[in-house]
C-alpha cells in the first residue's frame, strides 16, 4: 500500500529553497511531493502543525554512536532514537569506535547494524590513517566503496604534516571531504581545560588556543596546496575563526563547524571541577564564544554540529583530571542553539535552521537538509518558543553526561519524520 503523509498548516521554513511561509508538506512513498490528490489526502497520515515550525529534518555531521565496542555508552539503536527525539534525521558517525573504522570489514559490520537498528539516516566516516595512529594511510578507496561520506581521525589529529598532506591528497582523489579535529599534541600533553585564568585558579593543566590555531593554519595551507576540502571540527578559538575568515576570503576550500556548547558556555562554567563541562577542545573564554557566534553570522563557520559524545555516569563521576572528554547533545541541541542564537536575537529562525540542516549536509554531500520536491520526506516539527526542562534521565540516549540537565530552555521538538514515517512524537 502506498504511504502518504500530510503535514498541515505549519510555518514551513526551508532555507535551501528560501521558503518561509505557512503551508503544507506532502510526502508520497517516502519522498516530498508538490501535492496529493484528494483520494491520496483521504488515505494520508495527517499531522496538524498549526503554530509550529515545519523544517527539514536536522542534520548533524559529528556524532559518536560507540558501536562497535562501547555499546554500554550508546549504540546505533539508542543513538538514532536520541537523534530522532532531537529532531535529527541525518547524522554522520565518527570512526573512533572499537575497533576503529579503518577497514571495509568493520564498516560492513556497522552498516549491517545501521540497516537493522537505525530509525534515521546514519552515515559513516572512515579513518584517515590505520588505527588512527597518524602513520600509514587507511584504505580510503575501499571505505568509499563501502559507503563512507568523509574521512577523519577525529579525536586524534595527524601530527606529521607530510602524512597529513598525503592523507588529504588521497581523500581528494576519492572525492571525499576531510574532517579534522585540530589539536597540536605537543602543546596539549595532559591538558584538561582551556589554558587561562580559570585553569590557573583551579590548578589544572591548560590546552592553549595555539594548539588549535596551528593546525587550522596547517590545514588551510594544505588545502590551498592540494585543493583538498578540509573541514575544521568543533572550532573553539577566536583566532581559528579569524584564520578561517581570511582563508575563505581567498577562496580556499575550507569549512568549519561550531558546537552548541562552545557557543553557549565558557571555561568559567567548570566552577567547582564539574566534569560535565570537560570537553575536547575545551570551553574557552567569552571572547572566543562571541567570535564563534560572529563566525556563524558572517558565514565563516558553516554549521552547528553537536559532537554528541556519550560516556557512562561512572566514567564522568570522578576527579576532573581523570574524567573522559565530551558530552551528549542531540536531544537538546535545537533548544540550546535557539536560546544562544535565536532568542538572543543574533540570528533569525531561518538562519538557525540553515545552520542545522542543509549547511552541514553540503559539507558531506548528504542528500539531506531540504524540503525540495523529490527529497526524502525528512521533517522536524518544533515549537521555537515552548519552554521545557531538560531531564537527562528521560533521554533516549544510554548516557546522561549532559551539562544542560535541569535547565529550562525554549524550543521543543514535537515530531520527527523520516521518509514520511513518524520516528518521534512528543507525548
Ligand atoms: Zn573531536
């Protein structure tokens, strides 16, 4: 039987098509169509979106679903449900699983699990180097054939510039973007937070901006040299934003993302050694935070990505020095981003939706992020003003390491559709 979906009366915001008007969205056999006939409408699953925004399903090009190897933290089933609850319909998983995704066999195992368990579109990436050791190159061609959308050693930045040059040339040969976690290891040994006044006061080893800036500069130079598309993950330093602005003005093929936490919090949030504010790269200062927002406003930074990084409560509940880096973000990213960018009047609703949909999709060439006729019927329905209180215990994610827990935010996801099928509805 043909499946029809009719989402009615919502404020349709589809930035890729410059659309912002009250209207209806029709989905037939999984794809967006111009309209449905009267008889198709009579058969359709209907959703009354009056008073809500109807946007393309959100896109996150930086998540960790921990499968295989650390499924006590998250797996593809729980991660994709968490994403759906957050309004996401397409995500890109990082390859630092256990084992890491540096060969077609591991990728096939992940792909099988995605096919069986995922409720949204889950895309994969492959490692740049074998074992993410920064030495020998991974078999990018085989990984590409098996379906990856980008290559990255996220979490472990390649330190040797000659190897990085060959890695980006190899990826470019296979028409894949490179995503880099920009961190010079020689400047960040044992570092656990931003190097500055707060780290001094807390007596913790600092991670200076320079460690990020040096690698961002290196990547810009290598992109210019090789023509490679290099994407800077979770940019955190004001100086890196400046470097990217100059590079883009010169037409160099680089992009950057900002995470919801780096545009909202600073190192001062760590307060009394709260490990929920320990991430890599670290939260920095107000100057950095404002520069990231400025970068999103003028297009220097291209998209919002969560770096959803689940860890179990016992792992995070320890001394600051020993706790793992990272936080989860998928289930409150829309609300926290709306608070930081929209309710604060920095950007319009349409601009925020663009940063969370087609802008990220374009970096990884994903068929996602628009409500164009013929696109997959992936839709996020939300109320931008609805207040709700974040309760990490109620999350679909297996992990609870969420610094927003207990906060009241504006912006609530009401329902999420993938290929016209409802995959989340707020009850
Ligand atoms: Zn990273």
